[in-house]
């Protein structure tokens, strides 16, 4: 018996880990462009909005650069996507 425990990845995270380079390139373009678009549409008017956008977007990009497991990258990308969408909706009204 090995003293090291392993976590079996199944489903979407297993697919993402096997196709890491394709997933990272899509997320890099999508999250980077969406963050820039949100900032250009008025994200600079509020400090709280600016901090939320920068922290989530840069966390996602930093995890990609550090070659972390895809599970963490996808969770960070989801958080960045949620903050960007909420900011765009709040800036529209």
C-alpha cells in the first residue's frame, strides 16, 4: 500500500486535465478579453468593481501561468466570469 493518496478525476475535470493546452488557450482569451471589455465599459467608475475585476481575472491568469491543476483554474475562471457578468449587468442599469 502506498502512503500517498490519489484523487481520481472523472468527468469534465478529467477531460480538462487531458486537454490542458486547449482549455488554457480558450480560457486565456475569453477571461482576458471579457475582463478588458468590462473595464472599458465602465468598470473604472467604482473602486470595489475595479478590485473585484482585477483580483479574479489576475488570479485566473496567475493560476494558468503557474500550471496549477485544471480544477483550480476552472473554479477561478468561473469566479472571474461571475464577477464580470455581474459587473456588466450592474453597469448597464
